[in-house]
């Protein structure tokens, strides 16, 4: 990715973010809104970089990042593998795909306490939470991509007697790659959400930092933690986008 393309991607949202922050600062000060209800962006920034809070906030961010990235990686590996197995035959898809739906429909907050009981450490419980929340988009998007291969190309591979492994590696996975990346983009943000929800019950990370800030009625610290969580989600999303750019830039219109 060249510098010109990088600035085209980064500068517009950065300028918009700064503009919105300045506008919010002026409106909050102009209408004299209580800092308890809505702190100004400058006070949130001060709370974030304050020496007393900076260390615990960064430590909490590191803990949440480790759990979210681990859960996201597991959802990517297991989700894509599950999609490949489900796409092997319609019977397998009809028999086992409803179990994938189970992870999407069951509220995480209802099973998070069970994860704490079933796992040995709080980190494992948080990773499991991130994994459960983020795996379904990967399975759904990957399965859709694998089942949407051009029939003419599939017949061509069959005509040349290509084996199942060769067909999967050279046709089905490349054709499904844009949709797989779409599922990973969705899963990246959900992994952070799942990790923080898991931390509300298992302890540690930004989840506990948020609960502590709420008990202390420090709205600025709450916003600071939310900002860190958003930046973590954006970082994972950006990593998936960068991976997609290098994988698709030579042949797919979405990366050109």
C-alpha cells in the first residue's frame, strides 16, 4: 500500500473525527452540560493520559486485546474450517448448520457466568466469550462464499478431473475469499464486544475498568475505556482490511 493510498484512507476519517470532537467540545461548553452526564472530549483526553489512570488503562487494554485477538483468531480458524466441512454436502449443511445458529441466538450475557464456571482461568472464559460471539459471522459468510462458486468454473474443474483438494484450494477458497473477509471484518468488532462482556463476569481488562469507573462515578474514565475499546476494534478491523488488500489487490475490484 503506497503512501498516497494510505493518506486517502486515513485522512478523511481522521479529519472528521477531529471536527466532531471540536464541535462536541464547543457544544458541551456552550450549553454548560454537566461533566457527570457528558464530559468534554478534552477532559476525556486528560483522563486518558493522566499518569494515575494511564497505566491501569493501558494494562486493561492489553488484557482485553489479548483475549479479543485470541477469540478472534479461534473464530477465524474454526469458523472457516467449519464452513468448508458444511459446504461438503447439503446433507451435512442441513444437519449441522443449526448448531452454528445456536451461537448467534443465545444471549452471551446469559451463558457468560457458565463460562466462568467451566473454564480454569478468567482469561479462558473471556476468550471463550469473544469466540462465541464472533464465530457465526465467519461461518455464515464463508459458507455463503463457498456455495456461490461459478457453476461454469466448477464444471471446468470437473472436466479436467481436478480432485477435491485442488478444487478447494484453487477455486472454491479464492472465489469465497471476499465473503470470508467480510465475515472476518464483522467478527473483529464482535470479538472485542464479547471479550468485554466476558470480563464483566470473569474479571480483568476493560470490563473491570469500566465497572470501577462506574462505581466511582467517573464518566470521563468510562468514555476513555470506551474509546480504547473502539480503537481496539478498529485495529482488528484494519488488520483484516490490510490482509484483504494484499490478498485481493491483483485480481478483485474491491481492493483496487
